């Protein structure tokens, strides 16, 4: 279809076939080998000072692969 | 952990035997156990309809059905609406009439529309909008979705009245 003929004409989108058949991959559809679930623990208090974070007990729970706090991110 | 239960579910014509926890939602069973990720989780509150599938001939929100409730049942998901490589008229309608943008709500919209047209091959615009009340779209403003369903309805009515062997 020439460019001039396209102006103002309805054009079918190229991405639709995957979207209308359920074949598209949204973020939650991504599956990789060895994927883990991540849960974020947020402060239950609106205004507080963190005195300490004790991760020992949770590290020992079955199925827990890793626990990260800000300490682990210090560069 | 609660003991798993054995279920047998026919999905898109194929029978699956699985062991699932009683708390597992049908939507998670489809997405995570059967790898059918076309059915989406949009809201976690049963409002949005992105999870709609056909269960024994009825459109249901698969986030409100437990996998164990689907034991012995037939489920059709978006992936099973048309044979591979072909498009159902409803899918064709959404493509033709620009009834989607991001596409996230679309499988649910299509499966809900499938139910609407099964019950009512010639719906009015009001009937289409009423039938899609359980489906939320953030992108399109619904107008083209309605057009898509109307287009599909017309295609399906025409195909139904054509004598076998007519046309190409």
C-alpha cells in the first residue's frame, strides 16, 4: 500500500495477532529457569527508626533462598 | 502445607491430571501449572475481568474459581478459542476494529464477548456494554471494543446463514 493511500485509512496493527491469541508476554508471563518469588517487607510504622533487623530466623525457613536488607546493598 | 488434591481438568480440549493445593485459584493453575499465560491477573479483587475463561460453557472469572472446583470440567481459554494458526471471528473483530491497545484486558474481553454472542447473536450496543460490565479496560475507552463485538457478531451471523460450500 503506497504511503499516500495509507493516510486516513484504517491499518491493522502488526502487534495484535499475539495479543488477541494470548501469546503475548507481559512481565508476569515471563518464565525463566530457576525463577524465584520475591516478597518485600515494608515498615509497619509510618514514622519510626530502625533499631535492628533480625533475619536469622527467616533465613532458616525451608524454601527461602536469600534475604536482603540495606546492609547487603552497601557499595 | 495442606495436602494436595488430585484434579482432572480438560483445558482447550486436552485433559490434564494434576495435584494442587485446595487454595490454588484456577487462574494460577492455568498460568503457572499449565503455562497458559494468555489469561491474565489484573486486579486480585475479581473486578477487572482480565481472567475470564469459559468453564463448562459459561464465562467465569478464573480468579474467583478454585482449581479444585474445575475438577471434571471443561475449560476454554483464549489460547483455545480457535485452532492454532486461525482466528475466531471475535479475535478478528478486535484486530479489525482496533479493539485493543496494550492488549492486557483483551483475552478477558474476548472470552466475555464469546459468552455474550453465544447467548445473543444479535446484541444491541447496550446489551454488549451490559455483557462486558465485568471487564475493565484502561486504554481504549470501550468504544472500539463494542465495535469489535458488533463486527464479530455480524461476521458470525453471516457465516451461520451461508449455505455450506458457498463463497470461496
